[in-house]
C-alpha cells in the first residue's frame, strides 16, 4: 500500500513530465532527422574546434600563433591539425622566413561548410534543450 502512495503523482508532476517527454521527442527528432547534418565528431574535439574557429575568423594562422592561442603543445597541435588536414578541412603551407621554418594553416571551403553544419547542429540542440 505504501508503494502505491509513493507512486502517485504530485500536482504539477504530470505537466512537467509531459513537457520533458516533448523536449526529448523534439531532441530525438532533431538527432535522427536525415536532413540535419551528422554530428561531426572530428570538429567537436576541443583542440580541433579551436583550430577551426580560429581559422574561421582569420585567413591564415601560423603554427606558433595557433599553439599560443589554444595553449597546447607542438605535438598535440600537430596531431589535431593533421586530422583536419586529412579530412580536407584545412590546408597547411610550409615556407621559410630567412632560416626559420614557418607553418601556416588555412580553412578550406569544405572546412568552412563543415564548421557551419556543426554550428547549426549545435545551435539546434541548444534551442531544443532550452524548450524554445
């Protein structure tokens, strides 16, 4: 008998649960919608998102500047940049300034489109979760 009493709904619980189910259904619909972009795990990682974001606002960025902005190591930046390069999202150019090597990165058109899709996807998720 005590179990039945605890299982009874409190006033306002039903509407709260209904709203929650509605938000979850909307989220599930967004995530499974074939017209929505696939969640791009390649971009989602913190360092790679930082690289893509920095390149979206600057035509080219030198390796040393990018490393400083992202507060990462040479090796970590190199690995993440290579993954984005392999995906065709960024291009890397190497040159010399006097005797010093200079590595610069640039966002490709494919990379810019992928970043836009990623941002659209994240905005839709945020919008859905906030119930608007």
